[in-house]
C-alpha cells in the first residue's frame, strides 16, 4: 500500500461548490503539507502542519482551509470553488525538519467549471 | 527574494546519452538542496538531498553537484533510459526553522529511442 494516499484522485465540480480533498499517511510523520501545481508555475505551498495542533499558512492560502484531524490525516477544503483553483493538488509528509525528504502523494486533479 | 531558477525549461535527448540539468538559487541562508523526479501525473520522488557542506551526491545513474559559493547545482544523468522521461525539480531549503521549501519550476526531460 502507498505510504501517502489522496482521495479523490480526480474531481470535477462547479463554481461555488464546497470541496474537500483528503490525505492519509502511514509513514508516522508529524509534518504534512498541501501544495498545488499549475503548468509552468511549479509547486506552491498552500498550508502546512507540523503536528496535530499546528496549522500554518503557506504562500497561497487564500480561498483554502485545512484540518488536521489526526497525525495521519490532513484535509484541504475549498469553501466555494472558483475556476482558477483548477490544478493538481499534492499532499506531502516529512519528519525531523527540513533536511528530511518530503514524500508526496499521487495527487488530486481538480477541475472547477 | 528567495528564488530557484532551473534551465533548460525542456530537453530532448536520445536514449543512452548523458545530460546535465542546471539549478541556480538565491536562497540565503541555505540549509540543503534537493532534486526530485516527477513522472507525468504522479507525485515528485526524492532523488538526492545535499547540505551546504556537500558538493556531490549520487543515486544510481543520477549525480547531483552543489557549489554553495556560486549558488549553483546540477543534476547529471548518465546513460539515459526511456524511463528517465520526467520533470526534474530543484528544491532549496532556507536555513530558518519552519520556513517552507522553495521549488524551482522544473526541467522537462524527454528521452527518445
């Protein structure tokens, strides 16, 4: 089984709808991250969490919210989706600070019509 | 402003040939530099991580070099294979606790037969 899983893998929704993307990990890492990837722009950090009680905004947090339900679960919500949130979303985990590699999930392709 | 620039943006080579991808960064102070491989439609996978005191790190046919004085890194791929076709992303970690990683936009490598 994959160490970092994301659900759903693909989602098409309409403008204004509320969407939740979920991430689960079995690596036992304390740190979890949400990124979005757009063509030509590379990965950009949305939110990150260093433990269950810690939530931090990243570079592009506007329009998004997160919840860290447990060490292994970190969900990303779009309260009212808009078309420019169409992107590929990745969850990642890491341990022991910046030196450790981040382990990425398989991604969720979200399309907002 | 902390930035990571990669070149070329894309590259096409014949199977069996070698190639070198470049990464220049302005991040300071700097903790470590990573190279990731991202296959189309999948999450990035770590290839190498180097601290500022390391100047080379190998992972099979992949060899990364780092010159912390000139703030340059390269990823050399030896005897390329079709499976090397992917995007290669350079990521720099600032030497500040809790600071997010800075991603380059990636180099897209296509290996043809």
